[in-house]
């Protein structure tokens, strides 16, 4: 029997972006119901890199103080040549970096952040969470969305938020497209830090780049674990074997890194082979809105991982959407339009910048390699200019005033080093 429930606002998707959105709406006075298809709240994968823009968003959501004790603040990020083992460039993430951007660079375990967001949502009186609800259909009408789940439950709401990720069910109601596979795949996992003897700098972020490959390493969970992600271009995929299970085999992983230097080969050998993750994004959409539905996070603007901004931009979305709801409590359409207007250009830049950045990492072109060595090799570790567009505090008259209004905390609160 169909069970119909009316809710004031409905968020579909219980990942980091969906939970952050529910919490943001509630903190701005909007009662919100969130549904998640899985029986529990879980995150796939282990590590997250959060630039200062994401740390700022966490502070705006009121969760940063609970995240900091479980995160790691790496002192540096190193870019290394995966073939020669030589350094290419270094980014200082210490005091000068924090002073410039107001917030630190963090690395943390996905489940640590997810648990923190779930806890904050459960303790907020305006948030209700419900698991085991798989959306199979959505009907959009003027001022009303009707969401039907596999178990027959129907939700009716004047404000529907699609935060259901890369393979979003709700996106089809806004954009007629499909995810784009890059032909790259990732094997990833964590090991106890004591077992990371191959690591050249276990307290830092280390990124090894090479032809068609990269490996990133950094500590998580307060330094107890060491996260590693090995990404490679699959020859089988690019030869036309694109069906699931027909490419990105463990043998391809080992072949891709066979020419790498010893620390990289040792690291790849320590990563489990039981599962891999294909790399996807989508083309930027012209809009994220259809009537009473708005998309956020990866449902709206999925991007390749090369800028480390997927979850970061979802958090920024959450902060801005909550602010727009507070500004226009009875005008959902205006709140959505202003949210999209504030966020579209920034997320589109992230999407369109990530692809060529990945090509620069993975190139085999001799001329590009020579230019890369020259340009990156000559930069100083405290030259932050290329990151200003992404990490710098927004000006007071920015199109996205929610984050522009978040002041930098005193250094003592962040435990500045």
C-alpha cells in the first residue's frame, strides 16, 4: 500500500554533501527530512583532502571543532616524479599558508567526517534522518515534488534537494546526460602507519605523477593510518573493452606502475586488489533546477579528482543553500535561483580545470614535460598565487555571501603551529 508523507524540505542522499545540506538548512531554521538508500550512513573510500575553502565551510556548518582532533594538518605537500623519484615542487602548508587563507589544509578519513555530520544532524531538532529509502521516481509539479521509493513510500515536498551523487537518480529530471568515464581507475586503501616503511614523508601529502599514472599518499585519523590511492590509465578501456569488469584489472595496475621508482612500486604493492573505482565526471550543466528540485554536490557538478574539490564544493553548496533558504523562507524558487547564481561559475571552473590538470600530471609529451619541470621546478614553496582563486576568502561583495561572511578564527583556536 502506498504511504504518502508530507515534509517541509526533502534531501535525497545521505553522503557528506547531503548530510551537510540537511544540517545547513536546519541551522538556518528550515525543518528538513533526509532519506538515504543504504541501511546505514557509510562512505566509500578512505581519504579526503580539504583545502582552506572546505575548512571554512566546515566552520560555517559548526562542525570544524569536532573534525580537527580527528584530522591531520600536513606541514607540506610534495609533488614527485614517479619515474625518477625526484621532487618536482613543494607547497608549504604551514603558518604562512594559514595566514593567507584563514584556515588550514586538512587530510582526514571520510568516515570520521561522515560520523561527525550524522551526529550533528541527529542532535538537531529540525533534522530527521531515514535509511533504507531508494528513490525510483520523481514527479515535479508547480510548487510540489512527489518522490516515490522502492518500498512504496511517497514523499511530498515543496523543496526537494538532490544530493544523490554522481549516478544521481534525480538528475534525469533536470539534465538529459550520462556520466563520462575518463578511462582511468583507482585502487585505494589505508594501512597502519607503522607499515608505511616505503613512505618518503609519512606526515605529509605526497603526490607522485608519471605517464598515465599517479599515486597520492597522506596520513589520516590523527596519523594512525596511511591513505594511498593509485590511479592509472587503462589500455583495455581505451581499446574498447569498456564494460564493467572488462578493464582496470589488477594486472593493468601493476603494468602501469612497472616503470615507477621503488618507493612508488612498493606503495602500489601494499594496496589491496579487491576493488577499483572508475573515474567519472560530467559536462557542466546549464542549470541544476527544475521546478521544486535543485541538485547539489556531485549530482549537480561531478568533477575529476585532480583539484581535490569534489567534497569541498559539496560543502560550499550546503553552506550557500542554507543561507539562501534563510533569505527566502517562503520563496523556494528564488532561493534556488540565487543559490545557482552564486555557485555555478565556481563549480564549473573546478569541473573544467580538473581535466587539463590531470592531463598535465599524466603527460608523456617531451615538450610538456620540459615545460612542467621548468615552471614547477622554479616556483617557491611559499608561492601560493595559483591557489588564490580556490582557497582565498571571498570578498564581502561576493556572489556567494554565505562563505564571504565566515571570519578567520584566531590561530589559538586552530592550534596554529
